[in-house]
C-alpha cells in the first residue's frame, strides 16, 4: 500500500475539537492523522492550486478558509430535521504543490487521489480547490483506478471549460483534456447552469463536436430541478459506472458569489445550487465531487462566497447521509 502522505501534507489549520450535544462542524470532521481507520464515509482533500487560473486568483487559499468556516456551522440540518454527526468524515489535509511547475502539481494531485483510493476504497471523495484545472487529474486518477469502468460527469458551471490546450492546462481546459484523452466521452458529460454571454462560438463548436450535453439555466428553471436531474441521472446510469460531480462556484450569480474570479451576472441563486446538490445526493453512483474557483481574498467582508461554498459542501454530504440511511 502506498504512503498516504507522500503527496499530501497535514492541514496547517488548527482547531480544538469539543464533544457534547451541540456539535459544530469543526468538532465533527476528524483529522485523518488522528484516527487510523479506513471506514470513513467521506474524505476531504484540499487542493490548493491557482497558478493555472486564467483569471488572477488566490483560490489556493480556499481550503484553509473552508476549514476556518467550520466553526460557523452545526451538524444539524434544519430542513430535514436531522443531525448528521453519524456520517464519518475525515480531513486528509492538502495535496503538496510545486511552487512553479503546474504540470508537476497536476501529477501530485493525480498521485494523491490514487493513494486515497487505495487507502479508502469505499469512501466518498470530496476535493476542495483550487481552480478548475484540478478536475482533470482527479478524474484521470479515477480512471486509472477503475480501468474497466466508464465515467460520467455532472458539471455545474457558467463555462464549458473546453478551451484548446495551446496555452497548457488551465482552469479553462479540464473538460477538453478529459474528452481528448478519451477519459470521459463527451456524451457522458452534462454541464448544467450555462447562461449569458460567457462561452465563445469556438467553445460551443467544441461542445457540439464532442457531444457534450449543454443544459442552460433557463432550461433548468423551466423543467425544474428534480425532473431535470432525474432525466440526467437516468441517462447516465444507463451509460456509465461512475459519476463525478464538479461544481465551479462561478455558476452562481455575482451577487451571491463575489469571491469568484470569473463571477458574472445572470447566474444561479444559492437556493437553486443547494437544491441541486441535495437532489444529487440521492444517487450512490456519484463517487466524488469537487468545489472550485473560490478566492477568499476577493470575497466581501462577511465572506459570502466562503460561507456559501461551505454550506454547499455540507448540503451534498448531509444528502448522502440521509439517503445512505434510507437505502
């Protein structure tokens, strides 16, 4: 078995965990280096890379900002009247990054994810970016560890991320990399939330060429979240063995996510994002997810984007917990 901490370093965020009737998220998520076990229901990995971002970004700072926000949330989810402290979740720390070499950073992410899959084969993998370039090495690692299984992607995003690779792997190229390397078929990618004036004709042509499923925010609202996701997941479950969820927080309207480098008007509301994530928790075929493109240094004084992303991650996890208990 590979050394888990060859490509991962322990988090530099320090928090005091307390026990009692009322738990905060900081008391619930356990540093993996404190408990040697393999039966975690979910594991969290920080991926602090933003040098590959097209827009100037300090998204590399988000994993620590995410951990710092844990003290603001409890383990009780009011909408469903459930305490989800029974979900066993570990913080693995952060992928070790090279200071200047983006390709080496991507190799480290891929190797770290392979090691995690060896150590925790039955866990749900949650990666906290970082910019959107991290999705490509993560999905490549899933493919390497599951060579006989086909992979599909549900992408919540304002952008197609199908830019050509002439300038190397950036946060605008992860989907292009995966389809051109035959890791994921374009027809098994469903990009939900597209809107506005943010995808050039060349990107639309690339999506059409690779048969990527483009679902606009307008279509989502017209069909309804539950009905649309039911259609998407029914299609995916007929075609693939594993589904990966990637959430670019620029899918939200700029008023909800000011701390996103490529923030735009006309995007999704937070309640829509939370409903999407809760609905997706029904499907055990989804084996992992990432949240990307959150820059704490761009956020407003009350850290709206940091808190919203933390809420989103927790929503996805509590949904899995609820549906895990009922299945």
